[in-house]
C-alpha cells in the first residue's frame, strides 16, 4: 500500500490564546509554511494562525 502524501499540521493562534486548528498539508506540493487569518473565539476576533508541528 502506498504512503499518504498529506501530513497533519497545527495552526496556532498568534493571539497566544492556545486555540488551534488542525489541517492537512501536502509537503511535496506546498513547501512553505501555512498562515491563515481565521476567527479565534477566545478573543472573538479574526487573527493570524501560523503553522506548527503537530505532536502525534
């Protein structure tokens, strides 16, 4: 059976609330780190979320 192309990464809020999303990423096609502007319900604002390694 073939290996999976995607890896799970953690998108952590830059507002230092501890809130995070988990997202799949293909490291062969997308080489740079992910960064999204998403809603953080702890601070009730849209903030930047940056990629970190997910501990498995």
